[in-house]
C-alpha cells in the first residue's frame, strides 16, 4: 500500500500542475464554461479537469499502480470519453454523440478489459444479457455522475468518497493490488478538487471538470465496481456501487 500512497500524491501533483499549466491554453482556445442561464459562476472558467486527471492516471499508474493487462483498454476507453467530452465542452455536441462514445467506451471495457457484469446478486446469471446489461449500467453510472456536476466540488467529492469506500471494499475482499490502483485514482480526483473547491485562499473555482471529467469519473466508478465483482474469495455484490454513489 506504500506504493499506492506514493501514487496518490504523484497523481494529485500531476493533475494540479497540469491544470495550472492548461489554464492559459484553455482560455486562449475557448475551452471554458461561460456564465449564462443557470450558470452563475463569476467568470469564464477552464474545463480541463477531465484531460488533466486522465493524464495523471496514465503517468502515475505505471509507476505506482501495479498494472494489469487491462490498463491499455482502460486508457483507450478513458481517451474516447475525454476527447468526446472536450469536443462537447467546446462545440456543444448533440447528445447522441455522447451516448455513442459512452457505449463505445463500455464495449472497450468489455472486450478489451475482459470486464462485464455476469451475475445479478449471487444467483442470477445474465448469460447472453451480460454485454447489454454492462453497457446499460456503465452509461447509467456515467450520466449519474454528470447529473451531479452542478456545484463546485460536488461531483468530484462524491466520486472521491465512493472511491474511498471502494478501497475499503477491495481491502475487505483481499484485493490489495486493486486498492493500490484506486489510491492513484483518488489522487487524481484530489488534485482536481484543489483547483475546483472554494477555499479561503481561492474564493472561486479555478477550473471545472467539464463533460470530459464527469464522463471519465463515472466510467472509473463503473470499471472499479465491475472489477470488484470479479474478485476471487470475497467478490463484492454488484448492488454495492449504486449504494456508494
């Protein structure tokens, strides 16, 4: 777990530093969320959280995360969601493109990461319904996190809390390597929150996660939740992750 803690700090530092460096670039390229309608923040705010969190995970996980063969599939799925989210933040894509990207990311997880929901509870085997059920659940979790992304720090804090509880579930199930990888993910979220929360020395959010960030975090929760159901010895019930969120 010591390597996991190092990964937490490394991912937090990389995310925070990348967001600070990306701030002027986002303002120059128009990758900002402008105050209008229900959006009552004070000034145009960069929406770079998703890109920077994915970058931090991609850099810190190989060093501190005890990688599995599924990591390239995770990065590819995350990249699909982040690129689509950035385009949506910049050009306001039709919702169908977002759903398509989410379905594609779920399929990468299923066929590239060899990860799917196989049972409901411990008795009902999904069989041929496993793939559509996993896609549906993944898209549902992604959009649940997106719906929570409306106040400074809310979605990020919800996901950080859920990941902390998933770490506890991973340790309970005896899956220490997964807990170690989860610490890296928590670090990336904490690095984002350092720029997103209102703090005594930071009266407003310096950056938002954008649709790219909410999609990435929702996908992370879905991926980890499904992975826990595959743990040997003490597999976690698939009903746990919705309760955590």
